[in-house]
C-alpha cells in the first residue's frame, strides 16, 4: 500500500499520478504498486515539481510496518531514532505558530 500526499502540485502531475493511483481527496493518492513503480513515481514527483511538497508513506518490513519519505518545504521533519521514523516539529516553527495564534486571539 502506498499513500502519497502532495501540496502545491501542478494539475498535470496530479493527472499523471491518477493513472497509477486513485485520488480520494485533492492531493492525496492511494494505490498498491510494485516497489520499482513506487520508487519511479517518487523520482518523477521530485523531478516534475521541485516547488511542491510531498510525503509518501508505504508498506515496508520495519518495526512500524511502513516507511515515510518527505520532500520540499514542510513544517515537519521525518527523523530516524533507533530504527523508528518519527515526526519532528522544529522549535522555531512551533514558537512562530504559537505567537501567531496568540496575536490573533481577541
């Protein structure tokens, strides 16, 4: 199983991906493709849309049962800790988000 989430992706890229996977929500693709096809699709996404953000989650023989790949500008980072993939939100992003929320409150 493969889940691919795109942000700021051109319509042409989304259309091409819909040949291989279904798009149940805008920018979210789900499919069951071979490892080779999955890797080729990832290379194609990175090459075709350098300004886009992308996250791919796919089944793998790991403790968690999946792997995560991320590309592009994101407020979250994928980090490896003792064989596990975890999501890290950098401190400065959290501070900026908290400050913006505090300033918008009445």
